[in-house]
C-alpha cells in the first residue's frame, strides 16, 4: 500500500531564506509526482509536476526533484517571501488502472517578514 | 475551457440532512475523481469514474455516500443523513487518459 510522508509538518523561516521540503513514498511504482500549494480554506494550486521518467522540474524560484529508486522528492524554494506562506502538499499518482493520487499530510510553511 | 468547476463552494447543513455537490470536469476529460480533505490532513481518494462507469470506491465511502456521473459528463456526490464527521473539503479532479489530474476549487461542507 502506497504511503506518502512529508517532513517537516511545519516550518517557520525568516524572509529571504532558501528552504527544502521533503516528501517520501513507499512504492516506487508511480506515474508521476506533483507538488501543490494550498492556502487556508482554499483548493489546490499545482506548482510542479514531475513525470516518473524525469529527475527534476523548475518554475521560477521553485525546484522539485524526484528520486524514484529511493522514494524521495524535495521541493526547494529560493529566497522565500511572506507570500509563500501556505501548506505544501506532495502527491504521487499511482501506476494502476485508476491513476488516483495519494497525498501526504503537508508541510505548513510560514515565512516571517 | 475554464477548468474544473464545483458547486456550491460552501455548504452549511444541519446533522441528518442530505446534501448534494456537483462537479463539472474539463470538457474532453473522461476520468473524474472525488477526494475528501479533513482539517490538517491531505486529500483522500473517495471514488473514480471513467466516462459514466464508477470503477473504484474507497472504503471511506460509506453507504450514506453515493456518486453518479450520468452520460459521462458532470458528476454529483450525495451524502445522506449527514454527520458532523462529514465536515470536510470535497475536491473533484478530472483528467484525460494521457494527462494528469486537474483539481477544482472544492466544496467546503460544514455539518452543525
């Protein structure tokens, strides 16, 4: 059974710091991995999608890496800003007939001005 | 194409009442998913449709829950005899066979 774990559960950093969020999954048979942002009480905003054959994706100040063999992904945020404060969710799309997503419980990030 | 839409965005109901949510997927997407997210947790899979066929249901989907996707277009999720534990964000997502899932804005349910 696929399980997704995110560490840390919460993180508070001063503005301008670079930071890394971690995601691990137990079964390497994934179709892709996606990082989402979620603001309080809101839906999911897709940040980066990494296909299973890819190693990393970049968008602006965000960089996500994927190591399928070790079951790990990291989301790197450069030069953090108060507007980055949100919950970040990692999800793996399992390689099965349904291709459903299995989500982690998220990392709550607070960037202090 | 305006993405996945969900209606209503917020629903407050009293315990014991029935509620129904609607999801309109991206028009060419034949796959549709429902997820539930409780406070402080990540979303959890509820059910999956391919066209009009409901192909998988999670054990989270008790007998009080029913989902339909008539004609393979929009989908509805009904909860009968709501309980306080049903309070959550209900998310819908759609995809085509060769693409990833796109999520709607969610319906936030509060059961008093």
